[in-house]
């Protein structure tokens, strides 16, 4: 039986960004008492508390873990950047070190939370051009898969044996701005409005995505459903090609035109104009969760068109 979140304390580590604010808002609406751990106070305002945490050291913040009903870890530097050596190092260390410190903090309290839901990334499967990956698929190689493996290994070495363990390998998240931005959609939506949301590179690269509402429901399910255990892909059941993704994005913003961006243009323009890694746009993957399907999880927004349409509606509808 699924338990209620009413009056339960939930800790979100690394929760001051787009995903954390969306999740904190969702859990607070479900009646949870939410505490966000992060370096700086969230710009967005909501029904949660904030404790300062640098992501690397223990401190007074760890008292919040005592008696909490659940821990969610989202901490990690954004990958939306130019992959300089310093940035690569920070992407890895921010994930591994924060996870290890949470493990140390859990061992210092008398009553640690019984469940730890850990974020990971579907990028662990690499960038296969056509294969549809599930939880059983081979993992990829390169920076992102290596970081994902190190992140999950840090979690395995930090989680308490007594805790129920849930890992969500998350795909590209579609969401709205609640005061902390909307992730990559802050870039993609304006490009589409200006007619620049056409084919990128080959256009066949996979765009696996999930609406924030369903991702929040998966985190909630991980916290409250005792039958949920182990690793899951957190992605909508209908991944699409980049061409189809941008077609639906343009439709949602009312722009019929979408100029193409050839690979050489992206490799030059992404770092110079958008200050990001061109490979984020030129490569991708198709993923779908076999486990969620077998366990009967029903997505509220399984299709891309309806997901974009929901984001065009006023918040709260």
C-alpha cells in the first residue's frame, strides 16, 4: 500500500535549480514538509525551508536528516556548458563528492530516512544512433556515461543497508519556469520562436524526454511505494527524433518555419553563441523504461504534443 506524504519531512539535496523547485513544489502540494539543501537560497519562493550546504562537507544541515521520511539527491553541476577540463572535473566531483557526503551525514544521525531516491542520467547508455535502450541495455562510453557510472557507484557505497534504494536515470525534462528557469527549454523555446528550431545535424538523433509532472510523480512514487526498488529509466514511453521534437516545439510556439542547423554550424555556434557543448545537440538516445511498464505506471503526459500543450497552459491548470 502506498503511504501518504502528509506531514512527512522530505529532504531534497541540490534542490535550488529548475528540477528541485519543481519537485519541491509538487511534494509540498502533497502535504510534505520539504527542506532544500543547497549552496544558496533558491530564487523561487515556496512552501519549503532552506539549509545552506556546500555539497562537499558535513555541518549543522545534517540534523535535518534525523527523523526525515525520505531523501532525494539531485546535486550536481549542470552539463549545459563548454566541456573544458575544469568543467569536466567539476561535473564529476560535484556528483560524487555530494553523494559521499550525504552518506557520511546519514551515518551521524540516530534516525536516518528509510528511503533514498537518487537521480542519475539516461546518458549512461551513450549515444547509440538507432537502438532503443531499456534498463537491460549496454552502457555507453565517454564523459557522460563515465560520470553516470561514478555517480551511481558513489551512491551504492553511500546508501545505508537499511534504506530502500531507488535510482532514476532521467532523460530530458520539459517544464515551466517557477523562478529558477526551465532548464534547456530556456534556450530551445526562444530559438524556435525565431524560426531557428529546425533540423540539427542529421536530425535522426534520439530525443528522450519526460514532462516534469511525470518526473515528479516518479520521485513521489520512489518515496512512498515500498515495492519500488532499484534502478529505473525515468523517461516518457515515446522517444522521438530531433526533427520530430523540434517540429512539435515549433507547433507549440506557433512558428511554422524551422531553419536547419548543419553540424559544422552547431560546432562553431554552440560554444561561441550559446556557451555550451555542441554534442548536446548533435547526439542523443532513444530510451524507454521496461520496469515502469511492467509495474503498471501510467504517465499522465505520455505524448510529446500533449506535453508541450500542457506547458502552454497557465500554471495550475
